[in-house]
C-alpha cells in the first residue's frame, strides 16, 4: 500500500471535509466541556485519574497545543478549530505504535464510544491487524451496562441500548471488557479506543492505549499530557464515515499494513 497524498494535500483534504480546520463543534461547547471536565462531570471525566492539579487555564493551553483550538481567549462564541498539523503528527505516532504492535503479534482490543463515526475506522484496522498475524481480542457479548449491554461487532466493542448502538463517554463498557479478559488471564498489549473507554484503559488500568478525541473532549488530551497514553489524535469524531477513508489509508500505510 502506498498513500498517494503529500502531507500538504492530506492536510488540505482534512480541512476540506471538516475533520480538521473549522469543525462542527461550537466554541462555547468546547469551553463548557473544559469546565465540565474540571468539575468531574460523569460524561466528561473519561476515567482519567489526575496525577497533577488541573485548572481551566492549564487545560485550555493543552487543548490549544495538542488539538489546535483557537488560542484567542476573547473568542467565546462561534466556530472553533482543530489543527490539521496536530492531527497528522498524532496520526503518524498512532500508526507507528499500531504497526509495531501488529508486527509483534500483540493482543489488541478495539472499542469505541462513537459507533456512527469511529467504528468503521477501527473495523478496518482490526481486520488489517488480524490479516497480519496479530490477535484481536474477543469478549463475551451481552453483559449488562446501565439499561443496555456490551456488544462486539466486527471486532469492535461498543454499547447497545434499545436496539441501537450508542454514543457514550462512559468508561463502563471498557471496564466490563477488561474485567472479562482479566478473568481469563488475558491482558491487552494494546488498546485502540476513544473517549471514556480509552481514558479508562490508559489512566485507570494503565494499559498501552492509543486514542482519538474531538476538540470538545479534553479528558483524553489531559491523559496524554499526563503521560497516561502516548498519543491522542485530534479530529472531528463524527463526520460521515466515508470521509475517513483517506485517514484509514494513511494509518495503514504508516503502519506498514495492507487494507484487507
């Protein structure tokens, strides 16, 4: 496989489809979520165990530097941004770690709280990992969580409720999956995940984790800043999935893997 775009072309593409650049998330939502993370909001704490004291200014600075938020403090309403350069640089590290794990024949667990956006990315990554000889870990589906249950579809763990795959920031489905694996004496060598599931795996369970998060999800970027996970890719996590196709190609190319 050879990824055909130059770095500049890839950055322009990401901006053009609003994976980066002026993304859909409103500035006021981003700022509110920084405060919500600090307040321990159950939808925003992401299972992240603080290893230092965080305040609004320090989290804002992390989001500017790692995610490419607009640094203008007077900008409080309207559109906000994700940096294409931050996204691509993080994707390179993300792909490197993933590729090394696959070549080592590692045990890899895939899970997402964003089934409408990120699930298709992970499904292709899981298939590529299996084709190259890695072990993609399986769980027992159906264990109850809240008033739904945990499912694994195309090797990706997700939360189901009322017949629908749910967007969730809760760490619970990851806790269930890891507890099941631990009961069988299995520990993932790598977790590929996002949001509360990724934060819990990395920060609470101290597992090697690579993550993705949107610009209104400061928890995972704080976890990365603390050193809990080596990389968190900043990107809009809920654009129509076909727009992620070049990103999938980029990840597999940089990982040295073929698309299955």
